[in-house]
């Protein structure tokens, strides 16, 4: 893995993201630390992480929450040469480089809203390992009742509490939709890292308008097109992923639904399923109904 990191992941990261890590320990190295993260206590989910305080000295923090080194913490229980481990390294390295950029600019610990941070790291990771990643896209088609994507999961999440795998799937799909609609390669994620200003969706839209100011009039306009694309899957135009991905969105598994900010539910097989929503006047302007004929 060290050879793959040195020869593939790291050079791809610095080239595609157009940034380099900090060097708080002055050794010009990124440490890959593997250890047993205890799958049972971590609910079989934690493959790795990056600890942002490590990029600061203990003196600058005034407390000892830092190892004062660029470290990626990785779960030894995941096969070291597996694609998932490579993807995890690339994902966490993107987080490290993203924060490094802001530390170099302002020496502060600041970040985008979590849905943006994770969307950038998830979207960039495939380009760093030279593989197309479909895991997150496949979440849409998982036919089980706890699939939050089918039950109105919100996109625009700022709170890290209970940020689940479903959120990663939604953030990844949205970022890739934007990248493909604007005909970008992996460097799109470098543009987002370098454009950090307001730490929210406005930074995304300013990047998009710098690429093409005519495609969408506002960020809010992108959201319904993105959700419609997850049903229509056109290979051209705004209602799809240019043939790069095909998403299998599912109908909700419950009738007791809460649609989060920027989220959606899909009724696919029978327009009569909309009967629960016939009294449109009871909903405010924050809820948009779209009928797709395709």
C-alpha cells in the first residue's frame, strides 16, 4: 500500500486537488497508521478517519489534542490492498488536504458544512485511486426499509450528529451530478477546495457559475433537477449523469415521512400514489411537487 500511496494516490491528490498537505512535523510525510478499530463497538462501519487537530501544534491549541503529524488512521481489519482501503485513504487524504489549504490561508480550523466536506472527499477519491466508484450510487437501489434515501433524507446537512452512510451517498451523487453537468474532471473538487469562503452552498454555486453562468440561475434550481435526474437517467441534458451513472431510486417504504432540507421522495409506478398530497394548499412554498413524463 505504501508504494500505491506514493506512486498513485499522493501524486494524483496534489495534481487533481491542486494543493499539498501541511507539514506540521517537518518531515514531508503523511503517516498511514493501521490499528484495530474494534468493529463491534464501531458498528462495523468505521474504515478510517482523519483527526483535524493533528495539523496544529499543542502550543497553538493550548491543549494536548494533537499528535502533531499528518496522519491517516485506518482500520487494520479492512484488507490493506483492497479497493475499499485505497478509497478510504484517498477520502481521508482529501479531508487532510482540504483543511491544510485553509490552515495555510488563515491558520484556523474551519470547514464546509459536512455534506459538502463529505461530498468533496467521496467524489474526489475515485480520481485519486484511478477507479470509478459506484458504492454510493448503489445505495439508492438498496431495497430495505431503513434506506433513508428513499424516505426523504435531506441533502443540506450541517450537523455531524448521526451523519450516516446514506448521507454520504446523497452528497456523492449531488457532487457528481454537478461535476458531470458542467463537464468537469476530478479537478472540479480542487476548485471547490480552493474556493472556500462562506463554508456553505454559495461557494459551490460560485464555482459552477464561473464554469458556466447560463446553466442554472440559482443553487436552488439545481436541487429539483438533480432529484429528477435520479429517476429519468438521461444520457444527455440536465436530467441525468451523462451516461456515467444510472441511479435506481426507490419509492418510500413508509407513509409517515419527513422530507429533510434538499431531500426528495419518489413515486414511480402509479400516479395514484400522489393521492395523499392532493390538498396542495396545506403545504408551504418549501415543498415542491414535480410530475415527470418520461
